[in-house]
């Protein structure tokens, strides 16, 4: 098999491949696996990651740096850069796809319920809203009909069915996104009408925007005396969530979870949004899904909650799930009852796992038989071990230049809100036309695991001011190669970021005056005018640029063509010595002076934007 060119090729060499000439183009072969991420592909093709992401955006694919690309997209994009991708699937991976029927026929696709994640600040009534939604479920018959909590459940109302992911905070949501899984169709953002926009609200907005999913805002607690739904609209509009009634795209629903006011209206707007999205899946094929959570149960052993996205899972099916697999022994629905079949957008607990515990965001696939399942798991575990040994190239303040970034994503955590605003402003002011500083999240308090996951998903640097990082978050940051820096002085923090950005600026070429020379005499040798000069300051340099002055006024620029000391050619003549020169490009006279200019490359410094 042909090997691709050595990865040592410079990025500059790969760039001209973008402008593909009209004639026949010879594409260079490049081997990649089906698990290739945006970053890996960019590194293998030796092009800046930002160029690849831009190219993907132009093609209508919005992918984060750590997101896995499907083979078709990767192959199309690679041809634009002059590479022919040879996709080497995982062992038996092609067989799984073939057995499932990779191409979905339009007539086989049926409408599926939307998958909704509820996010919001701690005391804004997220749990109360979920309870109120459960009580609106016509199938359960009564409030609190759910006997078991499995992290995801379906609600049936007269107009349709909705699947809710009840994830603890934003951790699972980001964990799935950072692993390239697109699970959520719609996000409901719960905001208290009395408290307004809080730190976790901002965090939730950042997460949802990064994942590019529609956001429906549930303005809760409108029954309380201090409720001000209009202020919530103003605050969120300032953060880019503009209400429909103001000509924006976001639906705002004023409700009360406690008094059960407008819950039906919220559910209807979710179904309406789902209609616009035209969510469809084929139920008559082997199941494909995503792991929502996994746990070790004392009585039942390893259990994973899986959201089925395509096809149907049945008892007795063999499956692979991340680095684990097995045979489905039982399927438990969200009401705690056992089910025989689980279709698209249905969340079920799966019993019968062997091997490592799967992680949130792992893909669940039904395969032909147990033997196939075992082979795939062995191969995947081997690859995982190899990847663990390979160095993770996350951006840090020291390697910003090597990362070919044109944008430096930063997460700020500080002790007081005043510091957060000051830091955010001073860092964003450091942006230049060549590289911009983007603060993707700024919050109060210690850095949590959720912050680290956001940094992993967005390839960001974490800067902590007067706060610390939680032990578990530190562990995750070390594992994922995320740079976390702590500071006590604002100036030091901004100085570090400034220094790393200055390394990114292309050096500027400046003219430096190295000498001053006075013309004292004139000689003519073979029709050439020779100026007899004395070096007054510095030195005269052969081949240098010169600036001619007459009576202190500049009269032109030229070049010091020939430099002689007596009859010998000289490269340089020092201060106080006499020399003969031929000047090109200027008409000189006796008693004129000229400055000798040498071009130097200088490190550019950042200037504050006006």
C-alpha cells in the first residue's frame, strides 16, 4: 500500500494545493482511520486546523476541533487540499455498516420524537419543571408515575411524544459534544423571572451555542411577586438570544412549574420546533444510539442508559458500545418496566455489558453476532491503548504558534464578577486583525470538571484568577492535555497572553540607520562619478539602502552600489575613516550627507486597539 508523504512537510507547502489548477490534478494518497477527527486530519495533511474548519464551514459542515468526521466529508475536503484519502476502517467495521444498510431510503424514514435537554442555573426550577412535564404525561396517568430515574425519559402528550435528557448539569451534554456526538435536537433554557441571568445560565448558553442547537427559553417562577419576564428578555437579547416577538429567532415561554402554568404551551412549542427540524429515522434496521450514562448496579451489574437514534434494539441482540459490548439481556424503559423493543428517540437501560464501562457520548451499535462483537471490542481496545500513548496536541500558551491558530479560545474563572469583566475586556482588547482572543466562557468560583470539558471540546486555554481548580477537574485537565494557569495579579495574566500572541505575529521589516556619511570630494573614473566620503557616525555598508540629505533636507533615496577603501573593495567602513562610494538612484552634490539604512526583521509587539 502506498504511504502518504511524510508528515514533516511544512504547512506552507500544503497551502498552494487549495487553488487546484484546471488541468488533471495528481492527488497524494493519505491513510486515515474512520475515527479521524478534525485535528488529526489537519495534522496529517499538514494544514492549519483553522483552514480545515473554514473549508468545512463553506461545505456546510460545522465541526469542532475534536469532532470526528464521517469518511465521505473527510474525503471530499481532503481533495480540496490535494490529498486522496484512503480510509482504513476498524476491523470488521465495514461489515457492520454493510449489514445495516448504509444507505437509508426516503420511504423507510419515519418521524421520530425530538430529544430535548433541559439546562439552567441551580435554583431556577429545572427539577420542578421536569416534574411538571412528567405530570403532563398522559400515559403515566398520575404525577410521579415514574418509579425509576434513568437519566432520560419520554413524555406523551396529545400532540406527540418528546424525549427528555435529564443530565446532571452540563457535564454529560459537553462530554457528548466533546466526543463528537450530536444527541440533543433542542435545548430548553430555564431562567428564573426573579433572579435573572446567573453564571450557570451564561454557561448553559455558551454550551448550547457551541453545539449549535435551537434554544427555547422557559422563563420560570412568573407567579412570584418580584417576577420580571421583560428584564429576562432584555438580558438574554444582550447575549444573542433575541425573542421572536422582537424579531429574533428564539421562543420565550413565560411559565410557572410550581403552579403548572403554560407547561402545555412549552411542550407544544418544542413539538413545533421539532416539526421545523423534520426529525426522521428508520426504525427497521439494526440499532444505532448514544450512551447517556453508565453505572455499576449492585444487583444488575454494569448498566448503560442508551438513547436509540436509528433502528430498533431487541433483547438478544449483540452490540458494541465504545470499548465494551455484549448481548442485550434486558431492556428497561423510563417507567421502570421491561420492554422487548426500543425504537428511535427512545431511552432504555441496557443490561448485559462486558468489558470496560462505556462513557457518555460513546456510540452504541447492534452487530450480527457475539463473535463479531468480541473482535471489534478487542481491536478498539488495542487502538485506544495506542492512542493513549500518542501525545495529545492541545493548545497551550507556549505552543499557540505551532497550533496555526487564528483564534485563541480562552475560559476565565475568577473570584469576583468585577475581575471577570476586567479580564474579559482586557483580553479581548489584545485581538489583532491576524489573531483574535475569544473568551468562550467567563465565570465565578473554582474551575469545575464542566469547565475542563468545555475547554476540551473547544480546544481552549483555562486561566484562573484568585481561584483554584477542583481535584477531579485537575485530573480531567491533565488527562486531556488542557493547559490550566493560575494567577494572583491581573497584569501577569494579560502579559502572558500578550506574550503568546506576539509570538504569532509575523515579524515586521524595518529600516535601521546604521551610519551617517558626508560627501567631501568628487572623482570621475571611466565616466562614473565616485564620491570621496568620510564616515561621520556608525558605518557605511555596501549594498545598503541610503537616504540623501542636502542642507538638512531629504532629497531622495538610493543604494550604495560600490564601497572602496583606497583601491580595495570593502564590505563595511567604520566611523572616522574615508572611503570611495558609487551611489545609485540619486543625484548627489558635494557637502551632501546620506544615512546608511539596513533592513532588520523585528518581533512585532501588540498595540492596544483604539
